[in-house]
C-alpha cells in the first residue's frame, strides 16, 4: 500500500472488512482510498470472488477493483481460535463491514450486540439486499434483483422494449456510497457521544432512492412517466458521421443559443418561450415544433463528425458528449488526467488498472496499492496490532487457523 500526497483524511482509522463480492468491499475500498487501514478478513485460501471473471493475464479483473490497497488477513472464522483473533481485532478497530445474508453474522457470533460488548466505539456497517428488517429481509438478493424490485430495471429503454438489465452493478456502487457516507457520519457523531452504532444499508433502498422522482410523481398523480429510450426531439442521442452523441438542447435557453449556429435563427423565439416549461405540459404546437426541430437537428448532426459537433455545441454552453463504447471510454484522456483510474502493480497480472483518486481533496492524499494475495499481511497484522510473537503465528499456521 502506498500513499499519494499527504496523509488521507481517515489516517488512523482501522476498518475490518469481512464483506464479499461488491457493495460491502466497495465501501471498504472508499475507506482505504481515504487513508484508513482496511483489513480484508478472508479465509486462508482467499475470498471466493478472487476467482470472479473477467480475467486478464491470469488475474480476476473483478477482485482488485474492490480490494486494491487493503491488507489481507487470512483466518478461518469457523474455528474458535480464528474467532478469537477477530474478537481481539474488533476491540482495537473503528469500523466493521459485513454483507452476509441477514442473520448470518449473528450466527457466526459477531452480531452488533457482541461487537458492542467488545468495543463500545465500534461502528458496524451492515450491507444487504433488502435490509435487516422489512417484508423481504430474509430473502437472498443482489444488485439486479434490487433493480427489478425497485422499478429501476423497468425505467430504462423505450416504451416498446422489455425491461433492460443495466450492464454494470449501479445499485451496488450507490449502496457502497450510502454505506461509506453513513460510516463517516457515525465517526463524526462518535466524537460527541463516544459511542459507536450500527448501520443498515440495502441494495433495494438504493433502487428506490434512484427512482424517487418517478415514484413520487406516480403517488401524486397516479401516472407513470414514459420510459426515455434514447430520447427524442431536442434531447437525446444523435447520429453523426462516425458515431453518436447525446445532447440536451431543449431547456434553459439552449435552443436559443444554438439556433443561429445550425442555420435556424427563427427558432430563438420558440426557445425563449418553451425553455422553462415542463415538457409534459407542452401544447400541441410546441410538440409539433420539437418534432420538426428534432428532425432538422438529426440532419445537421449527421453531416458532421462526433468531434466537430461536440466542439461546436460545447462552445455554445450546451450539454453534449460522445456516446463512447467501452474501448473509447477507456482510451479517453479525462479519467487518466484526473487519476480516477490508475495503473498499479499486481502480484498475478503484473499490472492492472483500478479506481484511484475519487474524492480529489485539496490537501489530503489518498492510498493506492495492489490487491493483496490471500493472507499476505496476516503475520504483520497479528504481530503489530495484536502483539503476537512469531511462535504464536507459527502455531496458528500449523493448526490451519491462518
């Protein structure tokens, strides 16, 4: 693990990450990037998501995205000696992250009541599909099930299409952010009260929050907003000579700004009249204008390259961006210039790219490093934090506890 710049804002905070897969470990990654010492607690042979695809040069690309920069403690939590190691670490740690199915962590002997007895200042971060209570709390789940339940999956695509499964696990990432923000709030509150507390964040909750506007609209009016598809008229996707762009040209006087550029100065007045209106309240005349203008915009975009239209429209202050493929996004200079994605060494692949500086503090630095091998830091954690001797560690190894 290496520090970039000054110490991170969470320097001195110790996090025990017992979570698996995405949302829980992603919250741990956030804490690690902010400078916390995040200890990945996993079986001696390694957590099973180390083998999750896709792979590159023999390494799971999935694994380091959620665990790079952490330290690995390989310990058998089904053994009493392994449980005792974790109990001792809880006593000297600040945050405990778990995302087992509700009820599992209690059965393992590490529910919040137990953690609180070991360390009244501990903050427990519980991440699950449906939460620790509610009608569905006992059900297993994952990102896409939560997307289905919350209406998030149905909200994508066009009206005539079936529900669309979003390519990447967006709700996992949102839930990780909710968990991280909640833990930071609990750390702040602990300065006043001196006590920790338990957090309950859920993938389904994140889906409902993401759908708050259409859900609220439905509860107020009984109406369901139409699905957006790729947009239409003045806002949406436009074909260019060598690709596609997404542009928002119908609101906040944008149409007035671009009217002369695209050779239709007569549109300026219409732009002034309609720019602040709710599209759902548009008159038939306005709807007809939008349809005609949209066709003309399609013609204008289709005669130019993506680079040309992005340059022209951006200079006018309008909102536009190319619709990149994954390859184009990966080659775009923007995330690399901002260190949002960085290259780190990897014990298997040699080199691999992972999320880097996400918060961009003005003074504080961030932690970055490779994904650890299984149990890579076990000895140093046990000796440096718990004060065990080399002989203690040797005996634990011989007993297959670590």
